[in-house]
């Protein structure tokens, strides 16, 4: 076989230089497989946007080559965009049992569950898709059933770790299959795509079991108060720990938050959660118990405005209100960028008299430096491709790979949209495909772009002025107006002189246009806009959005 024929392409369409929206295409000749399909949450400057999903233009253009969608685990940043993408590209889904259960939930919500082919894969099993063979390898993460993937391609083996950590005493199931990584290393690994989220943190990630000890101490210490614990909805192991400790201390458990209720339902149905009888109660039954008999598990550990805990903190939750003496435990770390929102919720809770605890109540689901090094030592890859993380995480991961003795030219930092062509001789970036996130606002997917966002930003910062003028059709005489309506610019009642002067400025601009016999509306509007914005800038040093409206009678 000629060497150029054995070149495989790796194309990340998201998940690089950001936390979230993980999706990667791997292509060889006429076969493409897609790994993960996640969403990310909007940044502060994306006003009114609900979520961001990957741009799959490249996949749509090559839809005939796509053999399937392979999922590593059931977190939102890996499965959240599936319903949106599958509406446009129908491809079969391959995932482990719990992951598939959570995906099913999403497909039902979007009325897609009938039209999509799905196959549940066990750890250790392999599937054949086009010219690829993909083997699922057992790993540990903060959700059960996480898998790494060994992708056998004509160019060599690519190992994709998914999100992982090395936990020798996991709460559910077996420990990570390090032996399999070592066997792959013996066969020869062409490239390792490993999780970079904690690449800056030295040492090892603690086992999930260490949280149990903390919970036991806290339940012991706060025997007399109602305990509210906020964590990620998808952290099934953590939910199990809370239920176990509640049962041990004779407390009833209430679950609050839609995503949390869904996840717990799916996980317990599939046997990933063991809930002792009569432990779970409905919110409505809370009034039958005293505070020290209750534990609330809730969403909102990231300060999200619509999540249950944030609604409780803001006193807008219909069924639960925070009262003095409540103990609120944050069992998670803020995701980079959410620190402000989290501290706002904490302050609101403290103001209501709640005791807040966030130390030692969380362990990460991601590998720290020593665990990442261990995977390198076992797999001995020819190329290292750090994935999943902001630029600084990817860079820290690159330094780790170099410290393991890898050649500088064989450690490749990609951006979303890069096309990396790999074979045994070389690895180089040979192209670029579209990979900007697509914004979802309500039911609209992709109908809000940068121009609309810029308008929203201007409206949010400077407000709006509407200028209404009525002209006579034939003579072009001004019959009524100009009237000025202001929203979010100044409080009109206190700025009557400013508005009066603004009206004169518009009238003069209009007069000038009409005296020059300008009848083109767009030119009249431009003249009004220019004159008014210049006047307002001089008087107020502000730039509101100006909308002239002309009617003819």
C-alpha cells in the first residue's frame, strides 16, 4: 500500500480551546466516524442565548461517508447537542448502557426516538464502522459507564480517552482497565487523544470514596438542620453517596431540578443507582417531616439562573424556601467562568440565614498530571493530541507530554476546525473546516448570529430611540412629527429639554433633505440618524440605537 493512502484525518469540530461542545470527526477515505456531540453554555456576552451547539457543516457536506456516532459518556458537553445534530444528519448511535439511557431521554423530548438507530455496547466489545474498528475500554469518571475508545484505522491505532480519571476504588462498577491500555501500547499506538481538563493540577485526583467520609462528618455535625446538597445532575455516583449517607442517618431524600429527576430516573431504572425503599419522597411530602429528617438533592451548583437552587436563593421557587438554620452543601467546583454566578447564589443563601459549605465536598472526575503521565507511559503513542480544555489546559498537557520524552514535533495542539492528517511518517495540519458554535435561542437554531448579538449588546448598553415622521406622498411635506420614543436611553420625564432639542435636530435634518428635494427614504433616514447621533454624543457621550420610521399619507 502506498504511504499516502494510509493517512487518517482527525477533525475536531469543537471542544478545543474551550470546556464543552466536544465533537471530533475521524476520516479515512470514504469513512467518517463522529466521536461525541456535546453542547456548551453561552458566555456572558451572548445575550439571550440558551446554549451553543457545534457547527456540523463539514459533516453535512460529507454525509454519505458518515458511518456512525460513537459516544464516550453521558455528560451534556458530550451528548447535549445530539438531538439538534440528528435532525439534520441521521446517523446510528453507539454508546454504553447508561449513556444510551440518557441519550434516549433527549431523543424522546425532541420526538426523535423512533427514527434513530441505536446500539448499546459493553466495555471490551468492538464495533465495525466502515474501515474502522472501535473498541470500548472501561474508564472512571464522575458518571458511570464512561469509556475510552481504541480506534483501529488503516493508518494505525488512535486512542481517545474521553473524560477520565484513574479511580482504584470507584463507587460503581470496576476500576479503569489499565491493562488494556498497556496491551494497546505493546501493539503500537499511532496517536493518543487525552483529556486535558486537569492538566495543570499536579498529583492524582482523589477517589470518589473520599467524599463519603466528608458527607458522614457533615451529616453528623448538622444533625439538627435540613441539609440541601447541590451537585451536577449527571454525577450519578455523587447522588448515590448522598442517598447512602441519608439512609445511614435515617433521613428522607427529596430530588429537585428537572435534569436531576430525569437522570436519577434513568440511572435507577438501568440499575446504576441503588435507592433503599422508602428513602425517596416527593416535594409535596416534605411537610410531613421535620427539618432534621430531610435531605434535598438539587441542581444549581454552577449558579445557573433557572436551576432549582438559584430559584430557592432568589425566593422564586414555588415549593421550597430557604430558612435560617438550613445547611447548603456545594458538592462541585465552579466550572471556569461560573465563579461569579456561584458566589452570587452563595451570598443570597447566606443572606437568608443558611450555612454554606463547599470545602472537601467534591472530587474531580478528570485526571491530574500523574494519571495523564500514566496513560502516556502505558500507551507510548507516536503522536500526542491534547483534547478537551481551554488553551492553557492544552498547553499544560503538551508540556506533560514533552516531559514524558515525546518529540516536540509529535505533540500537536489543534484548534476547533483544524484538519490534521496523520500517518506513520508525519502529522500536519492540511486544512480548515467551519467550526464556529451555532447559537440556540428558544426554538431558533442558528437564526441568531453575530449581527443580532451586536444589536442586542448595543441595546443592552445604550438603549433605543425611535423617530417617527409622517410625510405627504406627493409634496413630501412633513405632516406630523418628528416624534421621538425612547426605551432604555434616558428617563423621558426628567430629560424633557434633551428630547425637545433632539426633536429640533431631527426637524432641521428633515427640512434640509426636503429643501434639496431628496425623496429617497433611505437617504432621509441616514441623514436623521447621523444628525441625531452626533447631537446625542455631544450632549450625553452615549450612542443609543436610532430607528427612524417614515410613513406616507
